[in-house]
């Protein structure tokens, strides 16, 4: 059954009182679907992917939230309380270059409910993984340890489920619902690192990458994505605290 069918059954299309902000996005997406509909099989694939996002926007206005609709299907907690995420997320095309996948991630995620809403918004977490030589991402999950108006802390998945076969997880990713919001010290703590690196982005789609080198003597490294390149911006010598030293300085 398609994602659209699962979400759409039994749901009203009537807008709720807080959904006016979604209309422009839906209109742009509908226009995109019309443009792609005449492009053959490739166009039909884009239509199918586009309807996933359009459906998610509609769900926020017409029924259960993205979290309530997705929990247990696209993400959730297992019997031990560990967070899991399902992949692949169809809004990000697989690629044999992981940076191609990373570059798609922020624009797609910013269409999700609350992703750009600041203190009233949501932080989403997921994972980047490989399957048969191509890179994919898991569904973004708004599963929180806690949430306040100034602190949005989603939990990266410790397990990724992909029914196609064995996978290898490389990194976790998460969003911040504010503009000009960089990776926090907590994001950089040694104790919070699960994978080889971490990706974080804000609503301006400024993308940062942390390579923590948890089990090595060398300092951690923080990069920023600029014009298709990773630029080293700082090093982390005190890995327990996550404090960044600007490039060119030493502790």
C-alpha cells in the first residue's frame, strides 16, 4: 500500500484553523506535480514522491500529526525504549556519492510540519546509511527526550530498518527549527556520538558536519558545506565538552 493510501484513508481534506501557512507550499508542490506529469516514467516517479510530501502537509491540517501517523511505521521505540527509524525516505534520491544525498536532505525536510517554526517547531532526527553501494536516509523522526521552547532535542535512531536487506549506518542527522542555528555543544559531546560523523542543518540549510574521531587521539573536526565543498571551520580538542577551537588556533 502506498504512503498516500495509508495516510489518506478516512481523513477529511478540510483545513484546520492553523493551516493557512501550508497553502502556499501545497500550491507550489501541486504546480510541480503538474509540470512533471507529462515527462513519462521519470515524471510519474517524481509525482509519486511529491505526493508523499503533499500528503504529509495535508495530514497536519486534517487529522493525526506527522508524529502520530509515523510512529510505529516510519519510526518509533522498541521494547527496550531505543529509537529506530525506517528507510529509505523516498523524498531523498539514493546516490553513490553521500554528499549528493546530504545536499538533498535539508530542502526536503524543511517541508515537514514545524521544521521552520522556531521555538514552536520540531527538531527531526534520522540516519544516513548505505545499501548495496548506494546511500540513503531514514525517515525524519520527531522523537524527543524532552522539548521546551528553547531546547529541541530529538533522538537519533540507534537502529535503522530497511526491509530490502543488510545495511551499514554511517551517520546521524538532525535539523534545528531556527535560522542561523549551529551545532550545539551537546551535539558535539563525545558521549552523544553514535556513528562516524554527524550532520546538522538549520532553516537556512546551512549544513555542518562533525567528525568526532571518538576512538582516536586526533581532535574532532567541524566542517561547513559551502558551494558543494566541505570547509574545515574548527577542531574539538576537549571532546567531552565539545568546545570548538577555530581553525588556526590551539587550546
